[in-house]
C-alpha cells in the first residue's frame, strides 16, 4: 500500500468530502495551498454543493446595516455580522466585523447594501451629479473577495426614492437586480446575470399609486419581492414575480389608531407591523396574511405594549417571534421577543449607531 505523505496525495473523492465539510473561510486558504486543491474548490459544481450543505447545517448570520447618527441617513458606513441562537434567544457576535472595502469606484456620494444572496452581497453606489444621480451596482463575495461590476442601468434615478432588490432564481440558476423608481410615476427595470443586461419592467398596473417604498429589510415570499405602496386612503403592497416578471398589487390591512407600518414576513406569510413611535407607551401590532393575496385573510398575530424605551422603532422580523428594533434617539438596538415582550439589547452595536436595515447572510465560494 502506498504511503500518503501529504493531504494533496489523497484521492479527489476524499478531498472533495473533506472540503465539503470545511467552513468557507478555510477553503480560501486551502485554495491557495496547491493546484489540485484549487481545481476542486474553484469548480462551480463544488461551490453549489458546498453552499447547499452549509445552508442545511448552519443558520445564516444577520448582516446589520449600521449608520452613525451625524451622517446622512442614506450613507451606509458600517456592517456587522451577528448570529442569533433561536433556542435561547441569545445574541452571538460572529468572529468578524466587516466594513467592506469596496473597489475603487471614485468619489461616490453614498453606498447602500441592496441585499445578500448565496454569499454574494449587492451594493448600490450613488454619485451626485447635481440635478441627477448616477447609480452603479457591484456584486461582492465577502469570503473570496471577488467583485463584479454590473453595467449601468438604462435609466438614471430621479431621486433617492427608488427601491432595489437582489435575488436568485433557482429555476433558471440566474441572479437578478430589480430596480423600481417609485416617485410619482413608477418605472422599473431588471438586470439578469445570464444576459448581463437590463430590461424594462411593465409597471402599468401601479401607475396610479403615488409612491412605492422599500423598508430596511428585503421582503421575499412565494417567488416575489414585495414593497409598500402609497395609494389613496388605504394600505397597499406591490409585488414583483421573479420568474414571470409580472408586477401586481395586494390590498393591505388598516389599523386606524397606528399611523406607521413596516412590511415584513412571519412564518412564510406576508405581515404588516403597525406602530407609532411618538406615542408612549409604545404599541406594536403584527397582522399576518394567512392566505396569500386574499384581502380578508389578515389576522392579528401579536400585540405588544411597551413603555421601557422612548421612540422605539421596528426594523424587521427575524423569525421565531423575534424582531429587531432601535431607539430613534440612537440609544440602543434591541432584539424584541413578540411572544413575551422581552427586550435584549444588542451590545455589539456601538453607542450612537442605528440600524437602517438587515439581511440574512451565509458565506460561500459562489463566483
């Protein structure tokens, strides 16, 4: 029997099994060790298999988009990765905090995290040209450091009131960036990685709505992205189906005594989180759409009354009855258990910082 003197002499099948069980960060180092390791790890089929196994064994981290209070509210200046222990509701800070070093893109006005999917993070980079803005999108792999610059969208944004999303279509194995200019007259376009180009989205169905808005958390459900729509006298939502590329409208619920609401998901259902940050004690109501796109299926799932914080605002729901909130005066970010009303301060967020949104993140080697 031949004596194996180094790991590189192992059969490819055994090496592949070892690498499949290794964390993404370790694979980056292994890839640089020798040519045989690199050939295995850089294979696109291996990257997909590794991601599938990683997602089935580990819960994704939560990537918080943080803003320091003196800065412009659209300028994302720091990002923090957290892990949430659902069993104990404990907050575990991941071993690294990231302030992504974006490639040289010139003198930009602001950078915004659009979202994360399969280990890829999508950034929108804004350039102030005086009367209008230029917009650049970048895909970045946090683990490998690889970047991809997307072609410039067909239409320049009329202002900062646009909605953008980043997603993946399993049916076609394609990544997409969705962009809706939601001011006055809604106009949309979608980028597909498979064609490396932008195409128009037919938005005639929402032409009569005043504005389409995105909250701080991506709301993806049933193959659709969802956003708030400001109509006339009632609450509405706009959805965009990734596969058919169709835009639709969903009638929301109305809570007269609570003015503000955030769109979110709870247990694979569309949900509306109502609140009023100017009223003490604070009151939260979470209404869930039991039957998707059925107008009269909204039911009250949670009601919370809390007087322990001033001006408490929701960011979005994590699942398992947990919600991320922040104090409007930048005194703290909290994990709120909607079942018990108990708050846990996220101590990893520095004093004076606020959360503008979050998305789920899982490291991968997807190119």
